[in-house]
């Protein structure tokens, strides 16, 4: 039996408000516009490209990014309640054995980019942006 590729493809971040996340008590909700998300994805590809585990410092190096792109196709139903839409950021990575075992055990379920952002009032109504 040959060794598995240990390749995973996942949603790094959705463009616009995530309909699965409720609006906060203060009426706000964090999200990227598709244009700003594209800039963030490009900057990640140019300079960061580091993936750690569980947002813990010192865990980098368990995955090698081999794909990073903005999805431009029609809606793609992943069958688990997540629908990838045009403008969403996808990452593909090859996991090392430690991360692969965690993934197979269900302990790793997706990507969660870390970084900094400037919070500002949206120029679109996030509730209306959720509407088709």
C-alpha cells in the first residue's frame, strides 16, 4: 500500500458575513469584503505561508501550503453544511504525519488564519449581504 498524500483542501475564510455566525450583542459581526479578503490571501501567499496548530505559538511547520486561491466558481456545496461561494479563500496543504494523524482523528477540522485587522464600520449591511 502506498503512503497517502496527506493533502487537505479547505476554506480558509469566507468572503462577506458568515451566515453561521450570529450578530454580536453590540450588533456587529467581523467579516472581510471579497476585495479585502483577496488582498489578505495574496499577502499570505507572498509573506506568511506558515501554518501552526490550534493557534499555539511554536507549532508552525506541520503543514506546507501548496495551494492558496480565491474561489471563482459557482456555489459549491461541501455536503457538511458549508457552501463555498465565489470570492471565498481556499487553502490546500500537505500535512506532516503529526498533523495528518490529528486530521484523521477529527481533531483538525479546518483552517483558521491568524493575523491583525483594523475594525471599521461596514459599507454594506451584513444582514442584507446574507440574502441571496
